[in-house]
C-alpha cells in the first residue's frame, strides 16, 4: 500500500526556517519524480518544485527559488523540503506528490504558517 506522510509544518516567524519531510512507503523515492505543492484556501494548488527520478535534478517555482531546497534521503525513503527566509505569503498547506508514468500519489499535507 502506497502512503505519503508529510511532517514538519508549524508556526514560524517571518525570516525563519522550516524543514518539511515526506515519508514514503510502497515505492522507492529514487524511482519517482517527487514534487512539493502548496495550497491556500480559495486558491488552486500550486507547484513549488520537484526532484526528478532520473538523477537529482531539481527545479523550483520562481517565488521560492533561492529559498527552498528539495532533497531525497534514500536511506529513509523520504523527500525533504528545506525552507529558509520564509515570508507570510508562504503560509499554506504543503503537499508532496510522487509520479512515475501514469501513477500519481499525494500526501495529506502539512500546514505551514508564517506569522509574527
């Protein structure tokens, strides 16, 4: 059974940092393109970035470029999203997604709130 479980969300002050993790069971993260998305109420879910299954090539949305970093921990079968210099507009529920061919799996999300 495939399961993606995000963790690490919480409340952080502007300028602070958080590291989100996505623990995967049911497939190896190295075999899937793993992405992070985020969503705020009333808006569509938006792509934050991904790490390709072939190699470790990463790509990011312009609004997080230079502040967020995606990495894979193959030993723990997890994908991490390191976030620095957080802004209030980064407040959202963050989701991880795994894709390989026609297979797509989502986690349940973790809330990140950036506020003073």
